[in-house]
C-alpha cells in the first residue's frame, strides 16, 4: 500500500484507484480507505470487474476500456442505475 500512496503524484491516479492487481472488492475498500480523498472510486478494465466491485459495495467505478457487445452494454446500463456515473474527463 505504501507503493500505491507513492504513485499518487502521477496525474491519472488522483481520481480512481486501479484494481488490476487484485480485482477484489475487499482490497479495493482498503485501498480507498488508505488513499482517502485522493481517490473517489476504482478503475476497472472489464465489465465483470465492474460487476464485482459494485456487488462488493464500491459504487463509483470507472470502466477504462471500450465495450461493444450489446449484452455487455446492457449489463453496464443496469450497473449504472446502482452506482455513480463519473465524468472522469473533467
């Protein structure tokens, strides 16, 4: 976790904490607690990772990958109703 905190000086890490290494909601909660106000949510690469985070109580999840399959888009629409839709580009 000290390495994560050290990385906070890099621009894209300020809003969303990356979960690629662990993909675990429990660890993501600890990560967000450690990062405090530096991260408002987590960043996922796959729809299944977003689903796992939302199911685990992480309600602000940025999907940083394209989604083209209609079934996956429908899953995301359902998830968006449960969590926050972030405007990360602001």
